């Protein structure tokens, strides 16, 4: 329990609630029995008082008979006249104690009323007191006080309270044991989650929780497992990305450094060779610039700081221009690049530069990952949407990789991706740019059969 603070708090709460309920229940039961005995003895005392009053009013009843009956009934009686003088006394109560005879109540008795009250004597003993008027020739001649001690009732209540208290203590101890078991049972999954999250925070991303429950704790455990898996995938893809970036940066820098050194030392033999080296330097500089721009764009989009210049864009003309740019590389690989358009052209509210970047990125990917066959680009206009499709017959994407291809740093099948180049940033940038302009992108693919990208803009285009 020392390290299980959750179980301690949970157990304390449960046992506190149980203790409050147990005390309330015990007090309620005690009050019920006390009221029951009190009402019962008060009723009995009133009946005895009425009986003694009838005896006192009977001409055949003597004072000695009343004393004998009082002793037999275990009560004390006082017969009091209008001057508060005791005419008759019987019973164990001290006859010198006259404190229960009060003038206000005596006046009510002689007015024909009956009075009942609880009186505590000088010794601390409590009595039920029933005061009855005694009539003589239709007039109240005296007041009869009948006093019944509460000691018997209190002894009975004490005998009842003892087993009640013992039962409460037993129930409390039993509840304490049950509460400890429940607290341990409920807190154990939380402690497991705490230990797992600490391991994950420390870098042990392979940590998993094995919990089969279907309740909220089970859902939380699954969420922690999913988080660990996502972090592990993010770490792996980030490491792969850093390795790829290092490779992609090192290659053009090596070319730039090498060929500039050749030109500087004039190690070329002809002007044509010099121009070739300059062209290589230019291409590698462009490659390096594109890489830096991709990184810069991704960083701005991640921070939400990218600005879009929205305007009416003729997507048909823009797509055809990009297709023409990609034709050179596709022709070099012997690929057929086709463009098809259906529907009435309507200008789309978008950023022209970013839309060109989206289409060019998809086409360059299609050319890079297609060795033979064709690449089809289609543009479809409807009354409420524009659909752009780029479809190739290339190597495709394995089904298990599809959910992750738009994640930053992610590259499909690392060994195959390294063969085809690229940094793994392109599709992440495409998806973010599409979404920033109110569109959505969907990919369908089969390994070794090809890939199809669909971009749809639901926004109403303007003419």
C-alpha cells in the first residue's frame, strides 16, 4: 500500500462512505427502538394512571389496596390535593421529592385535564409521569401522580445496543477487507498504465499494455498502446527521414564541390566537357533548392504560417502545362502520359502556384515509380465539384502502408524507396496543400499494379 496511493485514496473514499452509511443506519435503528420503547412505556404508564384513578374514585377501594397494587405494578403514586399536599404515597420513589408537583400542571389537573411528562429525579433516574384527576361528586378532589421508572427501558435498550454495536464493528471490518480488495483490483490497471507511460516517456516505445477489459480502463489502455505505436512509428520514420535528408543533401553537395573543383583547376579538356560539368552543377543546385523549399514549406504548413493567394484558377490550362513539363521525363523512361478532360471548365478559387506544386508533385511521383506502361491524368467538372485524378501503372503501394503515406518523414518500403530516390516529403506537402484549399485527397493502390490519386474540391467554383 506504500506505493499504491490510488488504492489508498480509493479505499479511503469507499470506507468513509460506508462508515457514514453504517453510522446513519445505526443511529436510525437506535432511534426507532428508543421511540418504540418510549411510546410503549408511556402508553402503559397512562393506562396505569387511568386504572389507579378509577380505583381512587371507587368507594370500595381503600388506600392500602392502592399501595399494594402500586408495589405490584412497580410504580410510585402520589395523591395530591389542591394545596400541593401529598395525601397518599406509595412506591420506591422518595416521598420527600415533590419537584414533579408543579403549580401550573396542578392547575390544569384541577381543571379536568390529563397531563403526561418525563421527569428526572434528584438521583438522576428518569420517570414517566402520568397525572390523572380524581373526581368526587363531579368535581376534581385531588390529582393522582403515577411515576414509572425508565431504568427497565434503558436496560433493554442497552442490551439491544451492544449487539448492534458489535454487528456494526463486524460489518465495518468486513467492509474494510472488501474495500481493500476492490481498491487493489481497481487501482492495479492504473498502476500498470502509470508504469507503462513512464517507460514510454523514457524512450521504451515498444512497451504495450495487455488488458482485455471492455470498459473505460480498457479503452484507455488501448489508447496508450496506440500512442506508443504512433510514437514508435514517428521515431522510426523520423530517423529514416534524417538518414534520407543526409543522403539527399550529401549527394548534391558532393557533386557541387567536386565539379566546381574541376572547373576551378581547369581539369576539363574541351568546352563541351566544361558545359557538361556546368549543367551538372546547375541540376544539382536546383535539386538542392527544391529539397530546401520542400523542407521550408513543410515547416511553414506545420506551424500554420503558409499564405495562400486565392484567385480564380483555370485548372485545365494549369494541368496541361504541368503535364507538358512531365512529358520529358516520362518520354525518357518510355512511358505514355495522357490527359483527359470532361465537363464544362469553370475557374476554381485556389492558389495557382500551390495547385501547380500539387499536380507536379503527383506526376513526378508517378513517373518515378513507374517503369513501364502509362500515366493517365484526368480532370472532371461537375456542377458542384472538380475532380483531378492521377493514375499510373507503377509499383504500387502495399495495402498496410497506405494509411501512413501522407505522414511527414514517411517513405513506402524503405529499401524500394531508396532505389527510386525522394525524401518522403512530397505527399505530406500535397495533402496539406489540398486541405488548406478546401479539398480532399484519396489514394487507392495495389502492389505491382499501380496507384490512383483523386483530388476533389467541393467548393463552388467561380467563372
